[in-house]
């Protein structure tokens, strides 16, 4: 697949320069970072959450785990992991487990972990299990300008 068409169109319409990095098949973002020889701290993974009414994409480093308790305290609402069926419905041009963190491209609000706020370069899933998108930190921050920025994860 290389890059999900929705993501590709969104990046191009936003005038974002990007590079695709192809790697061997992996099932997790941290392994994708390893196969692509990039830092897991600079690799943004997306976790789709649901609060009973809305979907939210939580974006955090691949080396971290989302903390639902922190989200509840900061936003005063309970959030749970979305199901695979919900993932497929919202990100229909992406493989399950390889959704990009650019929720705005799919009409989904984003909460981004503050650990990613100052990265020089960012890497993230392109929508499949064999490609990462590489963008500058400046461009990533531009893409995340409407996201909520806060501490939502813990290093694993």
C-alpha cells in the first residue's frame, strides 16, 4: 500500500514535505522504528480511543504506553480502546494496527503526548505495516496545531 490515500492527500494539501521509509513487516510501532533504524522516542504511534460519544486519537512515542487514568483526570471523561471494527470504520484505507497519528485527516480529534513536542524529526505509520512517514518536527507540530497537548503516557 505504501501510504494511505487519505493521509497522502492530507499531507499534500497541507504542503507538508515527507519521506516514506520502507521496512520489513512489523506488528508494532516500536518494531517499525527498529526495522527502519530510527528512534522509538521520535516515532509517534496512534491509539484510537472512544469515550462513549466521540473518538479520539491519542498520539504518543512508540516507546510509551497510553495511561487511560491520566486522560480521565485531565479531561474528566472515561476513555477506552476502540475495537478493531471501529478502527476499520474510521481508518478504512489503513491496516489494523498501523493507523497514522494524523487524526485530523480522518475527522478525528487528537490528543498528543507532550513527550513529542520538541522532537527534531518525527516518524509514524503510513497506514500499513511496512512503511513509515518521516516529517520534520516543525511540520509535525504544524499538523498537530489543533491537538490537545498534555502528558498522557508512561515509558515502557
